[in-house]
C-alpha cells in the first residue's frame, strides 16, 4: 500500500463547480508542507478519497468523436473565460450524478454539437489526470463514432461553441498553425494527422 502523505485537508473556497483546498502533507524528507488543490469534489468525498482509500470517481469526459459518414474528426471552437478568447477543443463535459460514462458522452456530444453518438471504441481510457500539479480532476478519454448534422439547439446559455469537422489533411495544417489549441485536442489532432480513421478501428 502506498504511503498516505496527506495529513490534513481544509477547504478555503467553495463554488458550484470547483473548490479550493489547503492540504498539509509530508514531503519525501518527512517535512510538513502545504499545497493548494483545486477539486470538483466536496470536502467529504475528498477526505474519503485521501484518508479512507475510497476510489475517486471520474469527474468528466473528453470525447474524441469521428463522424462515420464524413470520415472526419469533430472539433469545437469555444470561448473560455480564463484566457478571454476562443480555443480549439474536443467536446467535453462533467459527469452528472447517477450517469455512466456512455450516457455522459452521448449527452455532451448532443448538447455541444447536435451529433448522435453511435459507438464507443475499445481504445478509450477510463481515468486520466489532466493537470495533477494543480487538481485531482480525473477524466475518461473516450473515442467514439457519431452521425448527424451540427445543431446549436441544445447549447446552454453560457456555452459559446462553434462545431466543425476536421479532415486528416486539415489536421496536418492545424498542428502547424498558430491557433490557440487545448493540449488534449492538439495531441489528438497530431495522431489523426498521421493515422486518420485508423485511430477508430
């Protein structure tokens, strides 16, 4: 069993979607240090994870969607407040209470693009950490096929999203451009530029 280095957890900020905690932990020399952690989990759930060895749940999904008929990757351009600009991303979203990953993927893909999910592929990864120096956020990285046409009918008020299809050739140009691209999207575009639809076999 791994040593539990975290000694104490204290919430210092609370919002609807994100909490901040001050954590007291032992470093490798055994000295007590402090760290600030951003988490989507409540204090109760996080304490259970740290001190009672409960498994931490998936917070959200990142969706690598491939349009089956068009043979193109689905990418979105979304306004993000922290950078005060638009950034190219993959479709993504939080897992709602009681949802499984398949339900979340289907819902988020429909909400953000209007597309219908067909099948989740076997090369999906159930738990990845996006920025573990700052947050415990755990994501499912899901490859899927989809069909349909884009629609903004299902977007929420605060979602400013433009969905687009990217061909393999366009992906090659994207990764060489100076566009603002989320790192997850960039890595997927790199792979798609080389492998194309083989990524979804």
